[in-house]
C-alpha cells in the first residue's frame, strides 16, 4: 500500500540520488578538464593579481605538480623599493607562491551544482540558469586564486621583514579567509545571488 509517507521518502531518495549524480558528474568533468580550466583563467589571474597588489610584478603563472597534486604557481619579483621595519626591501627579488588547482575547481563544482539542482518551472530555465551563473563564476575566480597567491607572497615578505604587519595585511587576511572556509561560503553566496537575480528577472513569485 502506497502512503504519503512512502511517497515522500521515495521522492527524497530520488532527489538525493540526482544531487549525488550531478555533483559526481561535475567533479568528474572538473578533474578531467581541470588543467584546461585552470589555464583558461591564467590571463584573468595575472590581471587580478596586478590589481590586488602593487608590491609584486608577475613573471609567469604556471600549472605544475607538487607531490602528485596539480598546483597553480605564480613566479614574481618585488616591485619598487619598499620600506619595512626601517629596512629597504629592494626591487627585483624573485619570489613564488602556489595554491592547489582543486581550489579553483571547487567553485565550478559548487556553484554549478547548486544552480543545476535548483527547482525550475520548465527544462530550459535550468540551462539558462547555468549560463546566468557564468559571470559569477568568473568573478569568484578573479578574486580567490589571485588573492591567495598574493597573500602568500605578502606573508613570506612580511614574515621575514616586518612580522608586526601580518595581522593587519588585507592580502594575508584575505588568504586566510579563503583557506578557512571563505571559498565555500563565497561559492554558495554567489549561487544564491544568481538564483535570486534570475527569479527577479523572470518575475517568479517568492
């Protein structure tokens, strides 16, 4: 005998199965094409890095492997003479920092999972929502990886030159925020903003 309780349970299990399938599929796409995805953002990373800090000039951004893990690594030089703790940090010192490629892929997986699984009225709205989420994805990528890379370089310099400035550094605090759960929060926030904006544009009832 079919009861409302059994029907509800089946629906819940079905939705959970679909959610798992979507997340696994997007994860598979991300890891299969992750190197292509990462390299596609290199010009954006360079531009954003330059915008975030005047203290370093980018030489190159590369995709490398560290202990079997793919990483995004930036090679840079200190830009201009900088006075720290009464000492001058000269121009042209070579520095580098890196972050996991997986950090960049997290946004693709999380943002598109939420948007794809969001209830819609008709099938085409799901694909429209995915396209609508692309600007948000680009915005997140422009902020996360460059901020983490710049923060790591700033941390390296200040740790050796003026540790007292570490706690007040925007770049270092931004890096710590991203690595401490901010990355997940940012993806989910942008996903919800995407859905909210879409609903307003197509005038869906709340």
